């Protein structure tokens, strides 16, 4: 302890404050991870979660190196830190403002990053290391909530495979591991998705509406257009779930809560779309969606990583937009070290999609019975159309890290069997009699009447874990 104290005294405040923040966060996180593993009854899960936490720390170190050395501290994180430091001093003096000093020329969404960081600095002191670690922990929590959402809403899915993607895929570790919008967006998306999973299940609680509004507010706080996509995605999925529930005789309470949720969505949509217009600077009359997106294309198609954005304006443009937003840059399009890394990751993602095509088809089939998959599919599709107007590989690689967390959902759904159109292969936690039976002739598995009914953990009971564990 004495040696540690002496060592800390020789370190600059920025470093030892970061070490202290990391120590506190790890001490608080380990019991939560162990608790999750105990609920699952899988000791190996605890090791995976611990390694995921360690990978998050590695992501912070790598991103900090890139920001301070490769980018010569010219990234926005330094400007956020400077403004947050001054705002924290003002807060200690009893002066509050939503515009941190030095960030007056930044958009309102960027200024809010400074406000959040200033609150962090009230506890840690001014330390970019501490700020980066706290923001990375926000993203880590969001990824865990995304995992729990899939587990709650789609019990057939291989949730451990999905968790592996969330914890260790490079973009999901690198981009949110610093002070910036990505970390808060991951947290907000995690809350939004977890609430959507609850709203779209058979057992719906009124509290899930408040949780969804909280996640929506988080996205609206940082990226209003993503909040608009979230509203549209839940609206589509909720209508599918409500109609399916009524057709299958779902409980009156669950149907009523979904109807209330739709009403809340209508109200929220008005607020979200108004804020989205302000975000793009088109609160004045006459500016349509097309002009907004064209403005985005012209503003991003600059720099050494610029390219001709596919810009979806008709259904014929969609295939190339999907390829561009998800899989580009290609290796031959790399113009520097950063785009080369993005190209290699895109190549790896392409390999995952090609080898996992049966899972993709299985997920599309399963979405007819699992409305959460409709939510994910709608969110991803709208994201691709909106971001097809971005004409810079650097910006695209950073922004799409949010979308990748949703794409991986369909790489974890049960695959179709070779030569058959039925979803037969399931994860270990939902194998057995859950939704499948064996007929008397030929011992071939066929869909039971339960499988064709309303989609929910309640109607599709897994044989290994109890229903109470499904609800978390």
C-alpha cells in the first residue's frame, strides 16, 4: 500500500485519477457480472464477462493512444474535456449553464457531451483518463443491456454468441472507448432495446414504457435522428406484436399496455421529429427530408476518405447502400492506416455474414413470431437508408458501430437446417420440447401448435431456466 501511494504521488493527476476511477468501477462491476452468471447457472459466463470488461479497458488504452499520439490530441475529446473542466469549476461555484465554455460554436448535441463530462469531473476531477474510462463503462453497460434484450425477447437465439460479438468485436470496443457521442449512444440504445424487448414480449409491464422513454430521451439528447428511427422501429414492431397477440388470444393486460405504448409513441414522435428538424437546422418551412439528406452528403463528402455516397432515393438504390454502409471500405479503397483497419474489419464482417447466411434466413423467418426482431430489422434498415448519404469512410466506420450491435442479432438467431425451411437448430438453453415435437412416423421434428402461437417466453418455455430468469 505504501509503495502504491508513493507511486501515485509521482504520477500526474490525470493518470492517477484514471486509475482510481477504473479501480472503483471494476470493484462495482465484478459483483454485477458474477450475479448475472449465477442467474444463468453458467460459471463460464462469468469468465466471458470478465474478459469482456478487460477488453473494454484495452479499448480505452488503444483509443487514448490513437487520440493523443496518432491524431496529435486534435480529436473532439480534448475539446470536450477542456470545456467540461471549466464548466465543472462553474458548477462548484454554484453557476450552471448548458453551454460549456469553449464549446459555444459546437452543435447543441456536442455541448451536451461537455455537460455530462462536467458532471463526471465533479467526482473524478479533471482527468481525460477518468473521463474516457467512465464513458467506456457507459458503452459497456449498453452492450450488456443489448445482450439481455435479445435473451429476453428471443429465447431461441444463441445469446452467448451474440454476447461474444458485443464484447469483442473491434469497432464495438474501439469507437465508444473515449469521451464522445458513441459511448452515450450505446448506453441509450441498450436501454431502448431492453425496453423494446419487454414491450414486445407477451408479458408486458407498464414500467417498460417509462424505460423506453428514458432510452428515447438518451438518443434524443445526442442523436435526434436515431431517436426518430427508434420511434419508427418500435411503432412497426409494436403493431406486428399487437396484431399477432390479438390473433393468438394474448392477455388483455398485455394488449392494453401495447395500445398505450402506441399512443405514447405518437406523442413522442411529434417531439422527436421536431427535434430532428432542429438538429439538421431545418426548423424553417420548406425543408424536406431529401434536402436534409442532401445537405448531409455534401457536408461529409470531403477529406482524404471521401467517396461517392450511394444515397438511397429509390428501392433500386438499396442493395448498393446496404453493401456500402455495412461492408465498405473494401481493401482496395483503403487510403491510410485507419481506413485499412476499417477495410479489414469489413472483410471479417463479410465472412461472418457469408458463413452465417443460414442464421440470417432463420432470423427473418423467426421475425414473424418475434416482434423484437422486427424492431431490430426496421431500425437497421432505416439506419442504412439514412447513413447511405454519408460520403466519408472515416465518419461511416465510426457511426455504424451502433448499427453493428443490431446486425449481430441476426447472426445469433437459430439457423435453418440444410434443405429444410423449418427453424430446427436451437441454442442449448432452448433445446428439447420448447416449440418442437417429434411425430410418430419417421421421428422427424415438426412445429407444434405452441410454436405457431403467440411469440413469447411465456408460450415457449425453455426447459433449463425458469421464467423468472427470462424476464431480466
